[in-house]
C-alpha cells in the first residue's frame, strides 16, 4: 500500500487548484446567475491540457493517469462544477470512448481536436423514455448502404450546443434489443440535427443542456464506432469510466463546501467565541470531513484500479453513489453552518448544494448505481 | 541570449508562521513549499520573452541552492517551461553564502533574473550580491523588461515614479510586481516533460557565513480593536486625533 | 572609526527615509562612541546638505558628480565603498528603499561585510553585533548577528523615526575616483508622478478593497486622502481587477508600507495583505463583515457599510483640518 501521490500528480492538482482559485472563482456566481457557458475558461483549460488528460499523446492527449484526473476534477469542482462537467464529459465520455474504441482514421479526424480541446464533444445516450435504463433506445440508425439514416430524440445532453462532435448511441436493429445498439460519431453540423431550448436548470447552470432532435440525418458508414451491435457494450464501458469523473466532481463539491464551512466557522463568532468552538458545529465539521475522506478514497481506488488495468466498474459505481450522496449532505450542512449567509449567492454554498443534487441524478442515478453494486453482490 | 532565473524555495504565503521550542528556527512541519512569488513572475517573464516572435532567447536555466527536497520546486519551474535546472547541493545559509554559490554557475548567462526578495527571510540581497561577485551591472525594482538585440530595456520603479533605462548584457535584473501579470500555471504536457529535462547537481564551494539568526519572535499581539457604530464615523476620526494622536 | 550613512536624494532633495537613516546612524554612532558621517552622491546644494545637521550627523562627504543621477547601482556601490574606506567606517547604514535595497548588497560584497536588511531598531548588542530585522514580511522578527568587522544595515521605513539633534556639521566634498567606464546605465525616460503623495513616504495611507464595490467609488477615497494629505492604496483583488494601478497594491507581494495611520476601507485583511501593512502604527478598519480578519489587526474599527462611513470620515476630516 502506498497513499503518496507522485510529484507530477501533486503538480497537476496544484495547477488545477491555481486555475480554479485564480480564474474560475472570478465569474462563477455571475455565470450561474445568467446561465452563461464558460467559453473562455474551456479554451484556457484546453491550453493547459485539461480537456484530454488521459488520451494517448499520439492523439494529442496528455497521457496522464486516472488518479491525476481525479485530483484535477476535485480541484476544479471545488469552485465550479459547471465547468468541471464540461471537462468530465469531454475527458471521460467522449475522448475515452474514442481513444479506446475508435479506428486510427477516426482518431486522426475526431479525437485529435477533442483531446487537445480545440473542439469539445457531447455524449448522446439519454432519451425521453430511456434515461438510466439505456437498453430501450428509440433513436434509430437505418443502414442505407453508404450511410446510416438517423431519426429520434436525445435528452439532457450536456455540451449539446457548444460541442462540435457528438458520440451518438442509436438502435440499428430493434429486433435484437440492446444487442442491436450501435455507436456513431456525428458532426453536429450535419443537416437534420436541431436543438431543443436551453434547459433552465436548478444547478450547473453555466453548462449548456439541450435535447437534440435527429430528422433524417445522414451519418457516413466510416463514422460507426466498432461493429454494429457494439454500441451497448461501448456505452456501458464508457460510463464505467465516466462515473469516476462525476464521482470526483461530487467529491470536489463536498470538499469545497467543507473548506468554505470550516473557514467560516473559524471566523464567525457567536456567544463570545468562534462557532467552530461550539460542539454542534465542530461535530458537523467532523462528520463532513469523514464523509469527504471516504469519498476521496473511493474515487482514488476506482481510478487506481482503472490505471492498473483491473476491473473497476463496481468500484466506480460505489464511488459515484457515495460521493454524490455525501456531496448532497455535506453541501446542505455547509449552508446550515453559514446560517443566513449560506442562503445567499455571495457565499457560494447554496450554489454548491444545487449542483450537488445533479450528481445524484446524471450519468446514472444513485439508485442505478445501487442496482449495479447489488447485482454484482448477488450474481 | 541565455537567461538564468534564480529560484527560491519558500513556505506558501498563507503559512501561519511558527518557530521551534527554543525559537531558534522556523518550524517547517506541515509547510507547503512554493516557488518564491517574485521568482515565479520572473520565470513567467522569461518564458514570454522566449516565446515572443523573432525571439533571440536560446534557453532558460533555473537555479537554486538547496538540498534534494527542494528539487520539486525546480521541477515545477521546468514544468512551467525552463529548459534546464541547476541545484547547488547545500543548505541555503545567509545571502552571501547563497550568492557565492550561485556565482560559480552564473557565468556565461546574458540575463539573470532575481526576485526582489524571498518571502521568508526578506533578505533582498542575493541578486545584488551576485551581480557584484560577477562584476556586472544590476538594475533593481524592475517592473518591465524587453530584449532589444544585445541590450536590455528595463522599466524600474524609482522614488516617486518610474524610469526606463537601457543596459548592455550581461546584467542582473532584480524584479518585483508588474514584471509579469500573473505567474504561469504549468500545462499538463510541461508537467510530464519536467522529469526528462536536465537537472544538474553541483557541489558547493567553501564559504563563511557572515550573518546568522540567533532567534526569532512573533510580533506582540495588538490590543483589542476599539469599535464604533456605523453612525459614529466622526467620533472615530476625533479619537484618532485626541487619543491616538495621529491626526 | 565611524558610522557611515548613505542619504540618497531625488533631484537634489533628501527625503524622509534619508533623514530617518541619518537619525538612526547617529544613534548607533553615539551608542558605539563613533562619529556619524553621512555620504551624499550627486548634486545637492549646501542648504540641503545642511539639513543633516538637524539629525545628529557630524560630517558629510558630498560628491557633486552629476552622473549619479542615473542611479547606477554598480557605480554607487563603488563610490560608497571609497567613502567607507576613507572614513574608516565600521557600520554603514542605508534606507531600505528602492535605492538602498539595490546598493547595499553590492556594497557589502565590496567591503566583505555582513549585511542585514530591513532592520527595525538599534543594535541590541554591539558585541556580538546584533540587530532585529523583519522576517516573513512582518509576521515575525529575527534577532540577527553579524560576524564580520564591517557591517552594512538597511533600515526598515518608519521603524526608527526622525530624531532631531543639532550638530556642528562639517561638509566636505570627496572625490569618488569613478571614471566614465564605471557608469553603464543609460536613462532613457523618467516619469515622475506629480501632485500625489508617495506611498513610500506617506504618513497616512487610505486604502480601499473589494468592499468598495467598483472603481467608480474611489472618488471618496481620493477625497479623504486629499483632505488628510494621505497617499492612496488598494488591496490585491482591486489591482488584479484593474480598478486601480498595480503601483497602489499594498501587501506581501505588492508594496510594504509602514505609515503612522492606515485606513483599510472594505478590505477583509487576508494574511498576505496584513503582511504588507502590519508595520503601520495605527490601523483603522471599516468592513461590513464583523468577522473580517482586518479587525484583529486594527486599532479602531467600524462594522458597517463603507459607503455610509466614508462620507462621515471626509466631513470630520474637513472640520479637523478646517
């Protein structure tokens, strides 16, 4: 056992912290209020190499390990989860899937600009009637010889309008159910694609979420990822890694809220002493700290397993479920510790509480994670 | 043109300062070490000069005096973009000791950057001493620097204003705030490349220390703040005159 | 044996920091039973030199060489070394200002002297020679011993103050022996800030922080400063936001100041900020957050809206200065 980070991992953590504490903090409240996409931040993070961290350097990625990715995601999410979800989707859903399963020519054309962050991607899986249950895809891709003809609607798509490249999951053979699902790379500019309105969300308001409608969209054959019918396995594999990203995001929300609550409790006075000296508050902080540390260990364990090439699907489900649930608890307690100040925007923790809620829902709800964990136990 | 940037390894600027039990040394337990803030700005400016179109900068070397544990700081400088690092393997003692060590490796550089001071012992001396030991010009309080062929154009702060001066190389530029806007954050690629860049370790030369710290004290605690209400602005100003006698 | 004090001038005029260094050097000379000798480089008229007679100086060595106006550190250090050897100086004192900080390290190497910068008071012992200096940007004090026969000190601003002591001053001119090759700095342009009190010299400083809400609200700070004859300053976030120029940033990585009176208006007082102002004799804080750390450092404070308090300050100051 070794709990030490390498010098490089610590430097990456510090780089993410510096960017978050120096730059993201400046306009995070304003972007949340106005639901403005963080275009300039994503460009800056791309230049620093945060948009394709784990991609093979041959495809313009950083070639970093997943542990570094967890550390970076935590630091970015401490300040701004709307930015970190863009980072997470691009890294662990879009780039990872292409790096692992796309052909060399697909990588050359699509992965390079995504890994270097010149373009960003979106992952189109959820549907109006297929959210957490990904087996019942209604979007169809019909083989027309040179191309597939895509029709259907995808929902809750992060980066839908800011992305240039979509990874689309669609049904090529409905008779085979989930074994007839196929994955494609789709240019967002393809004729026949239209976006629904910008979703007016409770939190993560600075990330752009839309539904995406496909109406007779032609997707070239060479844009299929793997064989027909590989799409379900592809999506499940990609989501296994994606869970580490969202778990780390939830971890960052929790640890960021803990840092804010601790600092506040050491400053704020009541009944003649700082409130950190009151046991009611001190014990809250202790409980929060234990939860944060547990979540961090689960995230790092899942990342470590992935880096070792060992199975990590259950570990990442545990990390995602636990980190998301404690993010909700810890951010709520952080608001409580701040009292009235916690309920106003200036103090950040109310936003973090709104953002934490989404980590329990997207990329597999906490309930779905429990299905994954329990099925593995009783199989 | 070859640039040398001197790199200090100092406690993070938010560190709560404590000393050991007999108050003879700084208590470094749990301290996070960083590149001295002014040195980091100097390195950032050096990078900007190197990256400028048509730049004549061949290489940027960073150097410090310190034991092996300070190499993380040098590698951060390499991650930011320096090409090479040199570490003189000794405990940094007084400013003269450090300057004398650096003098043995600083020959051959055209432009040497030093921070105005280190944020720990506030010596503000190594850059000037090094210039004197090398017998070259130094310019202090530098807040702007351009390279024009063989000459360096420097903006420096003077009492009551600022001044632009031209100086031929070699020169030591002792820099302060303004030399670069913000310290550069290392990119992932730079971080991964840092370990493959050369880091040369040099043995120290015998040097007598001239100055030493006997002990340290924390400044005496301030008396309680005397509070007035939001409507008592005038009363406060009167207290400054009648009681504190500073108006 | 003597104590040599370098009193620097700007356009032929001495500043408070120079007189303070003179006062301090004269006090050490008295403590050690030595002569207090001041040295002046560049064109300074007799009346200005004579002012040093008010601060305990016995002799002035003045080189009227106009080339020193270029503030060439290498040349100035060489000239001071000549003066130090001529008057057999054992202790050399400079102000810890831009020029003093630039010259002292070079001079100490020339004289093989131990150097202590940022000194905050008289030697606590002459043998071994021990002085206190600021370390960790004012967050601690270091008791420092110099082991060499010759010592160089730079004095932290406003840490000793002006001590008036009238002497029969002997002014002598001296030849530094420097040739044209010794001056290597080409001054191209000088911008003097006029009509403003210099932060480094200001007895009173009025500073604003993020609590001022925006650059449009700075007129109040400027008005209060103008009524009190104070300098204006700001916290780091304010200069980072571009509300005020970087030259006004006081704090650990900006300017370190030590005025008699410091107003922190809408400044919460992060540890880095306090590091830069903790030498102030009296600190006044106005902040709407009762738990802001600035109140730990302040002598007088108001918990409230700076926009409501500032007009009262201005009015009261006007009445006072009436």
